[in-house]
C-alpha cells in the first residue's frame, strides 16, 4: 500500500531513541549515505509503469518517495514502502504508481530511504520515475500459417493499447497511432536476408493490419508503437511469429530448335511446365522460365545471367529466344524461389563453335601427279589438336570436292597446330584446306592455289633390232609429245632416259640419256649385254608430268 504521508514505525522510533541515548548522538537519526558507500544502484520505471529500485536483496527496510522536483524542499507526491524484492537485487512496486490527481505527466525525481543489516538508516536521491502513458502492441497474428506459390500474401493483424496511470485503465490506442512493423524474411534466389518495414496506423478500435508479400520465409520480426508524444512511452516491441514458405512440386519439358549456334546468334527454346496439385499434374501458367548453362542447384548464376527467359502461358507452354556464348549443357527450369524447387530442370546440349583459322598454306604438284600440301592451324586459345581438316580440289575454284583429310597435330603451342597431306592430284585445278564447322570450331579455309602440269606421251617408240647380239649396240628412237590446249604437239628438249632390267633382276638401271630435238624426236644408242626388259621414260621437268613407254623384253643372241 502507498500513500502520500506516513509516520516512522514505532519500533524504529524506539531503536533510534536507544541509539541516541547510548551514544549521545543528536537527532535526527536519518543519515545521507556517502557517495562512495551508496547502496542504491539505480532507479528505473518498468514498461508497465512500476517503480524499480536497484538495492541489495538483504535490505531490511525500503521506502521510495516520488518528489515534485529536485529542489531541497520539494513536496513528496507519493511514498511507497510496499516494494517487493525479486531476489536479484531489485525492489519493485506492486502496481503501477498513480500520482495525485492533476499531476502532469513527466519524469519526477526519486528519493530512496533504506537500511541494510548492521547499518543505519540511509537516504539517496537518485534517478527518476517516468509518470507517462504506456502504449504497446497488445496482440499480433498472421492470417496464414504458411505462404505458397498460389498464396503469396499474408495479412498481419494486431491491436495497440494505451495504459493511463492517472486513471489506472487500459484502452485502445488513439486512432491514427502509428505502429512500427519489421518483418524478417529469408529469400532463396538470390539468397538474401532482409527486413520489410511497414508503418500502419490503428483505427478507432486500436486495430491495425498490413499485407505482407515476403517472397520467402518469414522468420519472425517485431512490432511496436512508434513514439507519439512526450507524455507517452512505448513498450518494447513484441515478437512476430514465423511463417514458413511451402515449396511446390514442378516438372518441365523443353527443347531447343538448334543444337549448334554461333556465338551471340539466337535460338528458340520451347516446352511446357506443370505443377503438382491435389488433382494431379496441371499446367503452370505465368511461370518465369529460364535457360542457363549453369545448373540452378549449384549457383545463382543460372538466375542472374540466363541465356534467355520467358513466361509460360495458361496451358503451361512457353517459347522464347535465347543466346549462347559457350558450348555446354542448357538447363531449362522455372525461376527458383522459396516456393519453387531449384533442382528441377530439363537438359540439352548446345554447341557454340569457337574462332578458328587456317593459314600459311603450301602446295605442290609433282611429275607423278601427287599433291603435297601443309597449313598452319590456329585455335585462338582453344586446343586445336585432333581437329579434322579436309583437303579439297576444285576444277573451277567454285565447286569443291574432298580428296582426303588430315587431323591437326600440335605445332608450336597448345592452340597452334599443323596439317599435312599427300594424295593423288589432277592435271590442273585448285587446291585448298577446308575446315567444316564443327561443335568445337567455326568453318575456315586456307587460301587456295591453282596447280597444273602438261601431260606428255611417247609416240612411235621403237628399237632398231629385236634380236641384238650380246655386247652389240642398238638404237632406241621415237617422239615425245606434250598436250597444250587439248592438242598433242611436239615436245622439244624433253629429257628421255632409256632404262633396262636384266633378266633375273628386279631392279631397273638407266642405260642412256638424251633430249628430243626441235621436233620432239629422240634417237639414242646403247649397248646390249644380255637378255633384258627395256623401256623409255621422261626425266623430271618443271611443269610436265612423267610419261613412259611400255616395257619390251628383248632376247639377245
């Protein structure tokens, strides 16, 4: 019980008198505690308007007085000797303090009288009592226990009240009182923890509400009455409940209209996305669908930098344009969130050929009609080893035919290779190396080159005798011609070699060499040593193909 005036207890008066008589100390007996020995550590006001004094729990007697001011002769507005110890060195009034009628709201000084065991009566003026109205959020609740892809919004409702210590009553907070609401949210994509702030106002009944679309899990939060006026103190915020996010079950089917595209070139992704409902799998409309070269279950890059994206129609179908920059697997999936899984995707391959070049070609056509060619291969930072390159022929430089192929091998570096070929050629025409576009590299060709030689032939080749004597001499004669513009004409200055293969030998030997005259005629004499097979050939000459006669066996006598 508290009241404005109170006399000292009779027992205390008797004790004080005894002390005074036995020691000769003059009254009054109340002694102000020296600052160094002050026992009261604090005076505060609780959130519900009670007075709390920090004082050892073993105090024998405690009285708190609320003073009108800090003046030495200030009036005592209220005294309270009914403070209760909580066992943790705090003495608190039983009820919210009510000052005399007409007392203005504000902060008032507090004087504490106390006695500790073995000590004298002590007194400290310390701290203040906050005689203010007390506003608080009394109730809060969400209208849903969870959110999901079909129910993205939940409504937070609550009530705010104000306690008036001058009347001792609690009622609805005044209309227009602002409530500070902080909703904590965890979102998945991108992974983010944030706080959503709202400032609703209460109505005449002290009620407020706010719509919350978390796009994730609500992990609590706080709500409190925002400070309104100097005569009102706000209670600490109340905690908000958690609202989990329920993940839907999805399935998706997708296809690309191209498997190979150039860097930056568009391709189309089509498909369908469905959601599992109580009625089974049903189309999932208005879903954001993405295609990425990184799987969504490992990295957020799948969402942050997709190849392309679009919205599904009411029937779950989708179609959108995408662009790829590197080869790899294309993952097509719904944009993940707290409501959608990140481990459901349809996959397909995409090939984006890299830069490629063929350079420094070298070609030659020999007298036997064999073409020898080589070229450098450049992968521009990519491994070019093992890449197949075709060797082509064209009669007119426009229409090309594959003659053979070669596999690139390292030549100078990881991304520098070489190709070489040797194959049968043609009388005349163009030759080049050509790389058809592959999954690894774009198409490329080396500069072509025109190669040709003149055809040659032997005409009227003969021997002066077919039965020569051993160690005798006979004459080998005939004409060498060359083909020019489709016509055969004499080939003056042609180098001719007569060759012989003795009976029983597998090797040929040259017997005599010579040149044709201005009419393309040759006549060469050679000695006969045994039975043998004879023939004539042309020796290598720039710009001319090789030719030879048929072999003739001659039986020497």
